[in-house]
C-alpha cells in the first residue's frame, strides 16, 4: 500500500531516486520492477509495480476496439507503458517521451495512491491541490465517511 507524497528531484538525464519508504515496498512487492505510463486524464504519470500492471493490462486490452474513447485509453496506457527497474541506487530513468507527456522538470512530486503511484511536476501538483472542489460531487464521494 503506497501512501503519502514525496518531493523529489530529477536530474538532467531523467533519473530520479525513489524515496526509501516507497523503494522498500517496491523491492518487496515486485523486486523493483515497475511499469510507468501516461495518466488518461491528468498531465502526470502512473507508476505501477509490475505485478499490479500485469493484473490490469488484460482489462485494458479487452476494451472495445470500435469505441473511440476506449482506443484513446489503450493508446495512452499501453502505448506509453515503459518497463523500468530500480538501479543499485534506487533510481529509475524516466524516458523522454513520458517526461514530455507529463511536462516533468527538475522538481517532482511522487504521490502514493494505494496500489500505484502518480508522478507529477511539482508546480502542477501544487496547482492541482490548490484548486477549489467541484460542485458536482459523485454519490460515492458523498457517502464517504472519514
């Protein structure tokens, strides 16, 4: 279970160190093997442990090929998917196409979302967190008790 958010830096080559707490969980869960892909709605990246990606990939592939939105989701998720592995220093190299897609610069935010992580440009993350809530609240969210 990945929780919390972490401010991290990416070097000019696109390498970033995964925070120790997250890294330990990834090593235990998937031997440090990850799949990074584009988010379907937001300008960020989704980071999956390889084992979790293998669970959801068949559902993505099974989407109806004749549906325009389904093809868009497949192109974003499968078309951008990149298998990565933590190096000896706990870093990953984010490919240029994914960095460009999510507008990633030097300062990043890694956010835990339970079974996956999101990787954001830090300024985009901050702007998102400062946005006012939407007036159209779904029923599932209205019934959530915290």
